[in-house]
């Protein structure tokens, strides 16, 4: 069985955001053009995620969540966050929510993504990393926060 990967969930939620907000027709917390503040947030989030994906490619390590880890990367924003790719995707999705006039339905989708990351993907990855890198990973976790 193929597992749904975080980038797939990100794109599903991002593309579902506008129709869900339109369908639910809830309140909009930001009027136009204030909602355009979401554009730079979306771009920064995508840039962070792509930068760290490329870092994995340069380090010749696997990227898929459910693959076996083969390297402990501590470069780039991994010095400050154990999950900069997820942080980037979450930031980008937040930018998309702002573009959707900051409608509550849009923020609900951001929350769904955060819950999936925080309680499903990250614990799985951390268990894999702990098993593979033992004390080195434990030391990394003690000096580096999960998010920021």
C-alpha cells in the first residue's frame, strides 16, 4: 500500500482550499487587497521547503517520509529546526489561507495539515531516526527544536 506523502497532502489541501472556502461561504477575515499579503508568505514557505529538498538531493539522502533514513542532515535550517521542509510547507499553506481571505475554513485545512505532520509524519520519522542514529540523533534533538 502506498502511503500518502506530506507533499501530496500539502498539494491536496492547497488546491482544495479555494473550493472549500467558496462552498462553505463562511466569513472572510481579510478583505482584498489585504489578502495579497499571503503571496510573499506562500513564496517564502515554498522556498524553504524546496531549498531543503535540494539539500537532501545534494547530500544524496532519501527524501520520502517512509523510506529508511540514511543520513542525519544538520545543515541549512536543520540547525534550528528538525523539520524545515514541513515548516516550509506549513508556512506556504498559511500563505494560501491568507490568500483565501483568511476564511476559517482555510485555517481549518492548515490545522489539519499541522495535526497530520505533528502527530503522524514527524513521530514516525523521529522513531526511524532514533532507531538508526541512536545517541547522535538524541543529542541533535536536545539541541534542536522540533519546529522553531
